[in-house]
């Protein structure tokens, strides 16, 4: 296991273990986080643990033109009941992602230090959010890291059923219009697969990342 020094560096990503763990330690400074995302690496750990850095061998991604919208979601979109905004209330979005109850999970992986780190990235225009509103209440949303040609999704939340999906759909449609290569979803789950995401190799992901 590679223990990060104070210097802002990472080992080559092909050295990650079978679980995708590349290194531990270091910090959540803006400089280190930017280097991580530009290198295909992301932090993922629980409160009380050292920072764990991942670069999985198989990367879950969504190519914007492969987005799948179910019939039920098309009906919700057609009703136009919710208002969608981009990057208007990042702090509230990440706070909700951190604090919302998730069935089957004992807690959140968004630690207080991580929340502060991403707020700093937001001030620099790198971390961005999508908000879903019902009247004046924030009822869903997501946030992630915008690399200019790839958007790295981090977390989403819903206070009303399907509102995180709405945020996701609107984001993907926006990315497609702006010619983004892909949305990075990091690791596999069935929910993302149902929306059209699929796994590609780390090698291929890095090719897209490097442009």
C-alpha cells in the first residue's frame, strides 16, 4: 500500500490493487484533489479513516448520447413540475448529500473535511452542482467535478422520489449539448446502469481523460 508523502504526487494508477485502492494518506488540498481527478483518481473513505485514494480497473461512465430515460421519467419530465438550476446552491446540495438518510447505509462517506474541500473547489469554479426545486424548496440534486470535457459525478440526493434522477438527466443533456466526452460515475451500481452507464477499462478512461 502506497503511503502518500507531503509532496503533491500519486503513484502510477496501474499500481492500484484489485479493489482499486491506489494510496492512502495525504490531504484534501485543492492542489492534490485537482491532480487526483486529472489523473483518474478519487478519494473515498469514512469518517475516522485515513484518506483512501481509488483508481478502479473498471470505470463506470455514461456517454451522454447513451442516456436511457424510462417511460415513467419521461412522464415526470413532461409534467414540468420541478425547476432545475445549475450551480446556484452548491453548499446546500453537498450538505444534503452528506446528511440525507440512505436506507441500508450506516452513515455517509462525505466527511466534514471533504465537504469543506469541495466547497473550496466550488469557489474556484471546479466543483459544480445541479439543483431540483419544488416551489422554493430544494428537493433533489447532485454535485461533481467539472474538468471541462469530463464531468466527475460525486453524489446525489432526493427528498422527493426521482428528483436525483431529474438532476442527473438534465446534467447529461447539458453535457451532450456542450460536447462533453462522458460523465464519470466512478464505480458500478445497478441504478446508474439503468440510466445507460456502463463500465470501460481504466486504460480507456484515461485516454478520454487526457483528451
